[in-house]
C-alpha cells in the first residue's frame, strides 16, 4: 500500500538515502561517493530541516522511497541557507580527506552554491526537487507527489515553479515535460524548466 504524506523529522535519513541513490542523473550515485551524505546536504536535507512544511514523501511497505521538496520563495530560501545551513557544512568539509572526485564536486557546491538564474526566479519564484527510487517509478507516484506540492503552492499564492534537470537525465526531462513544465533554457549540464500557476 502506497502512502503519500507530509514529511516528518523521522524521514530525514530517507531523504539523504534517496537523494544519493538517485544522484547520478536518476541512477544510483553510491559508487561515486565516499561520503554518502554530500548529495543530500545540497538537494534534499535542507528542505526537510528548514522548510519541512514544503516536503511530501511517498512510503510503501519497505519504507519511504520518494519525495518532493522545495520552497515557495527561492531567494528567501537561498538567504536562509547562507545563514542557517551552509556555515556548519563549510566548517565540516574545510579539511575533508579521502574524497572522491564526485565528493569534491559536491563540496565545491557547498562552498560556492549555485543559484537559479535571476530571470527564471523572477518569473517562477518557487522551486522543487523530486526523486523516486526505481521501485516507485512508472506508477504515477511522481505525478501524484507533484500534484500535492503544486496544490499547496497554488493555495499559498505561488505564481510559478522552476527546476533544473540534469541534461543527461532523459527520463526526468520527459517526466517534467509531460507534467506541464516548459523548458526555459539549457546551460552546461542542466535544462531549466518553468511552470506558471
């Protein structure tokens, strides 16, 4: 039985695990990382910790296997990350040892976070990340999770949502296109999408 529900603090480890196991353009990034938390530090955990009310999870008999995370205000969230999230991680990884190339790339993203293009944020101020483990794919779970997030955003007065998809994640790009997101631009390694609410 599948249950789609709001996030609870006990789900944080699942956010980290799912983020890692989908962190290679939708495939398992575990073999690429010595530090299993690095991907989640960037793309999943801060939403669960700082904006848990904007996180939904998909749980089956084996546990939480999917999530949608995001924020209604990208600029305000970026400011909060600078204040409340990145400093401790920057200290933690300042002298990190035994890092793989992929780990070093994630640490670089913690030290100098990427930002969504300003014009995209102006048109689509909210943003999301969504990941499902393979066992939930192809069952419309992503569609249902996305609908929960969009309904809440719309009720809160959000006017638009954006996201960046890995340019090599063909399944993800197909999903976002089918789900009503329109490609806005391509940059090296990423396709930016937007949806007006």
